[in-house]
C-alpha cells in the first residue's frame, strides 16, 4: 500500500510581532536599589536592552537584577532574558556608567574599579 504525501503551503504571511519596547531606568527605578541615588534626568537617559536582544561580544554590561555581576563582559552568545534588566555601557555617558557601577558596589558592599 503506497501513501501519497501532500504538501500544504500556507499563503498567509507570518505574523509579525512588534519589537519589544525598551524601558528606561526611570520606569523601573522602584524595583532596583542601584538606581535610588540617580535623578529623573539621569534615569531617563539610561535605556535597558529589550528581551531577546543579543549582547555584543566583549561588550560591557550590567544587570540591575544582579548587581554582583556589575561590569561583566559578554561572550557574544547571550541574549537578554525576561528575568534580566541589562544596561549596556556602549552609548551611555561615562558618568552614568560610573554611577551605576558605584550603586552596584553600594548594594553588594563590594568596591569596584569604575574606569
């Protein structure tokens, strides 16, 4: 008994999902002690990476939900997970990055090099 196989091709276009919206640190301020010493203008200038966004190899990042990992370098295979609040150093004013690293140190009790 032979079977005949049919291929069904859907003519519908794939459903496009809107790109995840990037949040600013101002929107998540109350959730992270690292941000408490920063003013509204500074917080508005800190943009978090969106869920699913890839991290650039050797790029420097900070996860607001894991301040002990401040100043980590990406391997290049990571993407932002739903449970993370990632800030990239690239494109951020140096004084804001240093303030974030200092905030992580204050929260964890660890002194870090900020340069």
